[in-house]
C-alpha cells in the first residue's frame, strides 16, 4: 500500500462534511445525522477507495456510507448532538466503531483474505483515531459546534496518518510479498534465462553420416 496516496485522501473528510452540511444542515438529531453521515461517508469512502483500490473492492465505499450513517445516528442519540469536546470525542469514537467495523468487513470482500483479528484491529484503530480527530478539530477551529458530521482538515490529517500506520501493518507485508513474488516470476520468465547450451548426446543417424563427411 502507498502511504503517500493514503495520506492524500484526507480532503475527503472536510469535503464530505461540507457537502453533508449543505445538503442536510446541522446534524442536530439522529435522523439528520444519519442523512448527513450517509453523504459524508460516501465522499470519504470514495476518496479512501481511490487510494486503496488495489487492496479493497468497491464494498469499501458502501461501508463508508452505511457505517457513517449508522454511527452518526447512534452518536447523536447518545450525546444529544452536543458539541462539547468530550461529546465530540464520544461522537468520533461511536461513529468510528461503526465505520471501522463496516470497513473491516469490506476487507474480507476485497482481493485479499484477512482474518477476524484484522477486522477487530481496524475497528479499534478507526474508533480511536476518529475520537482524536474530533478533539483536534475542536481545538483548532472555532466552529466545531456548528453541527458538522465530520471533522475538519486538521483532524482529518491526524486520522489519516494514524490509520495509515495501521494499514501498513495490515497490507504492507502482503504487498511486499506480492512484489517479491512478481519480481521472481519476471526473472524466471526472462528469455534465455536458462539457455546455456547443453551438448547433445543423441547418436548421429546413419543418413547424416555421408552429408557430414561431404561438408568436411
């Protein structure tokens, strides 16, 4: 996996949050949060899938949509859509659990087979990172209380960096092994890789004898 390409997906968070705010408005109720979460989750999931498309299938986008819709609604119900720093951290943790679980299951529908421990690892990582992302945004910008369903660019950078390290643990070794196997196969398939001439031990046919003598 390309860590740089993953990092460059971070604008999906503020763009998704802004699109959701324009279309739905503040996430002031579970229903509004679900609608805003679905919109933001689609934008975020698409940005991340473009960075990971060699390792995950398009289920990743659906996982972002469904996970963020469910998680945002649950967070709004638990916190009452409050925007204090502790409430925003709880929002990030709750939404992150739903998104992380959905994305972890999406790993299992991709071209790579992963175990349940990977699903659990990714769920915990996303939940913790999203909580920290909201705390970061709440301390950097002044309008965190406007009812956005996603944190801003500062929190997005933190979240993308932290989850990127976890992704390297999940996907990095597999990518390295695949590259090594591909390189080995390329060497084996090189024309002439095993073209050392071997003296023939086959007996010369009787018909070839006179012709060979004539060429001398």
